[in-house]
């Protein structure tokens, strides 16, 4: 185990080194949020996008939980993430987002909404929503990582969470987005090496039969794709499709992922980013869910194993001494990259979108200082919630993430995606999308909760059952957001000519032709 701990120590030293190296690269708000005026090249942006997309949740939460539930069918989630959530997302949004945010001079998603639709109230409300709903997502990442270290290294979960929080806060506080992007690049390389070694180890064990025909036709692995008879709303087919759509389309409207387009350098960087990020997503997503499906070979009855313990238990059985540290760093890297992006997105909406516009005018230095402090505050809040969730078993980590993604994407899918593509989207339609999606989320949690476990159930049990339907709820809200944005825009006052010109036609430095 000495070598495994040595790998962890080397990783920690590398991340501290990133903090020291980048501490002079975040002197202004633009530097802290966008890595300076020049932006980042395609490789760094692609790795920043990919490592933000995939965290410990996919390995410990999603791969374990849905690999054992859906078998090989769960691999379609990873493929959907690569094609819909990465390739098509980049092709549709990267250039449009970069150009429009450059024209408007917007640094965050709420800032974008204010300048695109001419409403400071819209900016305030969206900032509050983002801050609130990114907290459970961040907490789910902590929970996923702690499960691994408890089983593999026998380290208490709360210790791991506190250490992760401190390390993430350190390099984020000093280096901002440039530190995040640089660490993401390093972590992305570690993730690629880690998943390749992990799948080789799993496929090399006596548990797995290399006969492809047996692997593909094993009823334990293909049960929900071949001969699935349950087509109800709570059945496996609807659940799997919901998961694919939520995790693939949701990133189109999440502030921490679309932020990566803000800071991309030029057309060449976008071309690089499309290729690199798609290849990265396909590799990580496919191997993660494929590994989860292999759980049927490692347990007599995998359904008896708690969701968060499936992958960690498999790793403890299979990974030889000397490689355990590498695999642990793989999960650690996936988690830290996501946490830093989420923390940066949350801190920025408070400092830039709320604090800067209230009371007396604020200097760039004041806003930058507050943003640094808020990254630490957000990390602290998230880790406290994660520890409480682990202690009281409030919600499965996959569903915590589902609620976060579904609510945010439901509120902002129409306003953001259609907003960067069409001149016809109105301020009224944005309000309609945000308000109705919040209401619809709450209503669906209660309605589906009662539908799933019955009217005689306690309200607490109903809420828990409703939250377990979060993938389906998120998809409904995303589709609803697109529809209501289009419908309301058709019958409400169009944006002013000045707003349209500033958003779509204004010539400024930094546009991608």
C-alpha cells in the first residue's frame, strides 16, 4: 500500500504546485473567471469541459447504480453523453456562445441573461437559482468520492471530503479559472490513463469471460434491452431513456459547462475542442458504464450491494497493489475538476451578479476578493451537506445530481440555447420558463411520488420516491422549457433593436469568424 499512498501524495503536491504557479494569473475578475483576454486553446478547453462533465458521480453513483440495474444497456448513457452532450453541444453552442458573450461582455450565465434580455431582476433570480441548485450537485460529488476511499483505503468518508474540499479550495482560491483549466488538463490525462488501466484489470480477471457472444447475450447484462416487458412510466425503458436525455442534454444549459465556451480562444481552438472533448467523453463514458455492467460477474446477486459500494467493492477485489493509488487518483481527479468548476460558477454568480450591482459601485479588486472568499464558502457548504447526507442517508448521489441538473436545465434550456441561436426569444418567455419549470419540478416530485408508492404513504416517503424520478422530471422540464420559450416568445413583445444589435451584430475584438 506504500506505493498507493505515494501516488496520492504526488497528486496532492501537483495540485498545490498548480495553485502556486497560477497565483499571479488571476489579478482581475476577467483573469479569475475567463483566464485573461486571450482565452484558452482547444485542448485545455476540451479537457476542462470533459473533466467538469464527468465526476465521481459517474463512476461511483451512475456506473454502479445503473450498471447493475440496466446491464450493458447503461453504456448507451455514456454514448449519448459523447454524441449529444459533447459533439452536438459543441457544434451548436461553442461559437455562438463565445461570440455572443464577447459582444455582450458577459462573464456568467446570469450576466448573459441580463444583457441578452435587458433585465436586472432576471439576473438576480437566475443567480440565486444557480447558487442553490449547484449545492446538491457538488455534495453528490463528495459523497461519491468518500464511498471509494472508505472501502478501498479504509479512510473515513468525512476525512476524505474535508481533504478534497481543502485542496480544491486552495488552487481555486489562488488561480481561478486558469488554475482550474490547468489542473483539468492534468487531471484529464490522469483520467484517461486510469480508465484504461481499470478496464484492463477488470477484463483480465477470471470473473469475466472474454467470449463476446456470451458477454453480449448474458441475460443479466442485456435484460433491459432485450425482452423488457415493463413499458410503464416507472419501467426500465423510460428510466434509461430519461437518464440518457438528462445527462446528455442537461449540460447544454448548465452554467459550469457552458462557461467553458466563454473563454475559448479562436476557430482553431473550437475545432480542436470538438474532436478532443468528444473522444474524451466517449472513452470515459463508455468505460465507466461498461465497468458498472460487469458488476454482474463479480457478485452472486449484485442487487444486494448498495449502489455506492458496487464500483469501490469491485476495485478492492480486482485492482492489484500498486495500481490502487492510480485508480483512486482517477476518481479524485474527476471529482476535483467538477468541484472547482461548480464552485467557480456558484461564487461568480454571487460576486459578479449580485454583490457588484447592489449598493455603492464596487471596484474590480473588491469583486475579485469576494469571489475568492465565496469559492471557499461554497466548498464548505457543499461538504457539510455531503457529510450530513452520508450520515442520515437523505438521498442517493445519482438522484441528488439528477435534481440539480434537471432543475437548472429545466429553467435555462429554452432561455439560453434558444437565446444564443434566435433573435426572437423574449424576456417574458424567459420568465415563463424559469417560473413554470420551478413550479413544475415541485409538482412532478409530489405527483410522481404518490403515483409510485400510493396515496396512503407519508409525505416524507412521497418526496423521497418523487426525487428518485428526478431523471424523468428533468427531461420533462427541459422539453417544457423549450416549448414554453417558443410559444410565449410568439405572443410577447420582441427585444429592442439595440439589444438584438448588441447580441447578434455588434463588431468587437475577440469574435470568432
